[in-house]
């Protein structure tokens, strides 16, 4: 992959490479010509270089391209999350104690979050040096190939301990791809946005999360209805993983029809490109990384409590059937999707003020989460609906907020790393910590855990600056 991206970068600065040009045919509508290098930027921009502000992508192209990629990526990510609760404990982590098998499966689920920083650094490097578009294509391929490989993986009963080891490896690949996808998709949207519309444009890749979840939950629900338990565990669980190959091909086609963002082209024309973006982020923007991580923390915690943990706890401790609880979750996810654009609209009036009051509401929700979850089917549905509605309000503008904190030269790397660190601390261990708290101290402590995360996010927002009126 590094060789491919390096070849693309050479092509960008004038090296003729017929094989690469054929591979990415249609990727650039701009005709690139050899340009002399300069010591500080590595590329000189000629008069025929497209200038920033010239519309080369239509709004429909930009928004659909940013949405389709994250939808596919989150679909792939969520089918693993669902399988980690319903399938993998039985097929990949045999144990006489079902709870121990679930813990082992959730630990594998967490691996992707630790792979995300690697993906953020790798794809962020090329995204800030080569360009947003080519890097997004590579990230989508990485995620897609890893997901298909999981669908073809033999189980523990066939290859023994190699099965969970390979599952962990391919899960790492999923995290690697998602670490590079999210930041690039958000930048594709906001760096093409007209003035005063960055939060609105930036929420389209965020919509990929609920849409991907609806697709993943819907397909598992359909399989549960159409197949017996024996058929589902024999082959049915593989279908969503293998079917993602078709979605990836659609996403690649869409991504290859767009051109580079005008903001990035303008940054190149000003020779703002840095040699090692990740080093620049940690050397010049460490405080921004910390603040951004805190700002996104509660968003991750509440989402994975409402999805992965609630599905696990609901189908084990509370006795709901897999099919019934998936229907309940899918209903609540609709409100997640509805409130994402509402959050973006509110954030156009002020990013910081919007997130402050939503975070306060999340903290208050943590105090009543457990009683709602234990109040029967109606209470459980209401709990997930309220939680995911709050998630939509905070998630809608989050991509725009994190991206606006960094300058163009390191924006891909900085925003991706910040989002990733928040995922590590707020999401990777959330189902594991919540399960341990519920078993050890009671379900109410899971709510206190969410309230504590909201308090940290509130502190981060107080330390953050308002970016609504800043230029990219």
C-alpha cells in the first residue's frame, strides 16, 4: 500500500507511471504536467494548476462520495461488533463459561480501536502530502479486504487457536482502514463546502454511522428470521462480511469520479505541505490533540453503551431474544440518524455552545439510564432512543469541529488522530468496562460511567476555541 501511495505521489509531481495512471484512471479530472520540485514543498504549482475556489466537484458529488465511503466503512465495522456479541464467543472463543467467551470476543472487538492510530498516522501522512482523494481510495480498499477475509475465516473448531489469532489480525485491518477513512471523508466534505455551510456539509459523512448500522442490524435481523440457529452459526453469519465486497466496489467507483478538494489544492499552491505531518501535529499541536480527544470522548462512550453493551446485556442478563432486541435497536437508530442533521444545523450558529448543552444533557441521562433499561421493553426502547438522539446531536457537528481545530497542512492527520484517540479511550473499552461494572457493582454504575465521560468532555469544550467563523 505504501508503494502504491508513493507511486501516486510521484505521479502528482510529474513522474510518468503508466501502470499507476491506468490503475487510477478517472481518479483525476485534472491533467497533471511535470513541474519542478522546490526544496520546501516538493512541488511547484504551474499556471494550469486548478485554483482554489474553482468548482470542480458538484455538491451532490461531494456529499454522496463522503457519505458512501463512511457508510460502507461503518457497515463493515458494525457487522463485526454485532458478531462479536452474537457469533464469535461461540465459534472463535470456546469456553465452558459463556461470560468469559464474551469478554474474549469483546477484547478482539477493541483491537480495531488500537489499530486506528496506526491508520490515522499512515493514511493521514499521505492524505496531507499526496491528497485527500487517493488516500481515501486506499483506506476503503484496506477496510473492505479485511472484512471479506473475516467472512471467509475458518472457525476454532476447524483450525484451533489460529482462528482467533487471524480474527484479531483482520480486525486490526478493519481498524487500520477506518482510521484513514473517517478523517478524509470529513475533509472531502468541509473543504468543498461554501461559506457558512461547513457543519452542514460535514454531517454527511457522519450519517454513514447510522446508515451503516441500519444495514448491518437489518441484515443480521433478516438472517435471524430466515435461518435457523444452526444455519445461522454454520454459514449465515458470513453473508454480511462477504457481501460487503459489492458495497466496496460501488464506493471505489464513486470515489474515483471526484477531484481533489480546492482547499488542499490551494495549500499546495502556497507550498504549505509538511514533510512528516504526524511529527508536526505532536510537536506544534499537542494541546489541540488533547482538547479534541476530550471533546469527542462522551460521544464514543454513549454510542457503544447504547449499541454493543446494551445488545450484550439485553440478550444475556435481561433475557431478550436476539431478534427482538435488534428490532428495538434499529428503531432507536432511526433517531440517531434524524438528530445528526439537527445537530449540524444548530452548530452553524455556534459549535462550542451547541456541544456544551448537549454534553450536559448526556451527563444527566447517565443518571437515569439504568432505571430506564430495567423498566421492561418500553423502558429499554426509550433508553436507547433518548441516548442515540443525544448521540446524533453531538455526533453531527463533531467531524467539522475536530477538523477545524487543525491547519490544512496537517488537518487529515490531526483530526484523524484526535478522533482515534477518543475512540481508544471512549469506545474500545466501553463495552468491556460497562459489562464489568454491571456485573460487579450493578447496572447503575454503567450510567455513572457515562456521566463521568460527559464531565471530561465538558472540560474539553470549555478549553476549546470557537471555530465557526475561522477560515480553513
